[in-house]
């Protein structure tokens, strides 16, 4: 993958199977480490909704989807009412073949640039409380731990412990 330019594009319904493949790869990798994150099946309808709203983005290499992320302007279920403009990151996943390549970090940088262009003050995300590796990764990327919350799985089946993180975006004076 060209390390100079990260080509991120809006996903379509045709990308849903590839996105589910990324999530399944991450699910198995997390399970092998005893981490209870993404162990609940994500309904296709959630990804279809994300794509229809223009919130699902993918990175491709040689036509194959190698990474994905959902970015939205609100997340009241997890964060409550927004007190300032923010970008909310969900379902950031990188193909197992690209693990450790820096693609996840580059995709977060893209999210931050997109958020700044939309005049957001902060980028927010969450992860399983029991995922120390991912928590460390986010902290290394400059995200600040905010608090732990309990969220309901997307299928409504169970409660999950989640840690919230945010990163302030530089404010450019006009």
C-alpha cells in the first residue's frame, strides 16, 4: 500500500460483505486473546444504515477492502447529549493481513482531518474496557481516557463495559 496517500472512500452496500469479513477477522483475533469485544454478531442492517447515511468508509488495496471505519456526528447511546461538535468513531477495523502496518493509525489521522474540516472540536471513540492493547493504542495516538460506561450490544442482547476516549482537535483561528 502506498504509504504517502491514504485513499478513503464512502462505502456502498456492495462493501458490506467485505466489511463483515474485516469484523470477523478482528472478532477471531480478539477472541484468541480472551478479549470480549465484537463477539456479538453485527447485523448487516447496521452497516447498510451506516453506508446509506454516508458514515461508512473503506480503504482499498488492489480492489480489496483493507480497512473500514464508521464516523458519525452523534452517539447519544454511548456518550449522551453532545455538548460540542464532535466526530464519533465506530467499527474501525483493519484486515489481519495489514495488522501492524500503521493503517489503523493513518485511518484515525484521516478521521481527525475530516472532523476538523467539519469544524468538530473533538474526536470520540470507545472500546471494550477489557482490551488493554487497544486502550494503549488510543492513548499513544493522543486520545484521553474520559470514563467507563455500560452499553447495550447492538442486538440488544447484553450489556458491555466500554471505555470512552476523546482527542481534542486543534482549533484554527480565522
